[in-house]
C-alpha cells in the first residue's frame, strides 16, 4: 500500500514493479492485492496502462483499516469482554483488563496513522527506488 501511495501519482502501478522495488515475490503480492482489491482499498485497471491505484487518498486510509482487513481483530485478550465474568479466576479477569487496555492502545495508534503519515517517515525516495541489495525489516 505504501509503494502504491508513493508511486501512484504517476499512474497505475504494476505488481511486477512493486515486486522489483520491494523485493517481494509477484505471487505473494498477487495474493495481497486480491485481498486489498476485494476490501475496496485498491482499484484495478486492465490493459497496457493498467495496474493498481489507491481507492482513496493516502490521508484517508489508516493502518488500522489495512491491518484489520489483512489480519482481523487486533485484540489479544484471553477472553471476550462479555465473557469476563465467566473467567475461572479473578486474576484472569485482571489480565483480560490489561490486554484490553493494550488492545485499545494498539487500535488508537493504528487508527490514528494514515498512509500519508507513514510516507512522511520514509527517508528520501526509498519507496520509489530499487534497492541495491535486499533490506530486511522485522
């Protein structure tokens, strides 16, 4: 999504170009793009000038929207909130409250961060250039 946001001002982006720039296999990107397309975050266009583009402006798409589409709910709580009274021990209920607070904090960051925000974090043209050697981010 960041690659499309960074390079989309020049027109539609081809998967093979994202693959080359980001060092991700075309097959894997096709799986990701299919999900993003069905979720309504990218639009596709066929033909010689075809490819993919964002379905909205980078400032309108949050990390939370993408995360939930790709990964589901970010909650890490051991019990759903409505089942907290059924937890076997009171310590588990307290732990659930802690995990709920953590989940809320993660959601706040994800929902408060847009693609436009993340583009500001990228130094230089690193999303528009092909790297000399692979870079790994964990």
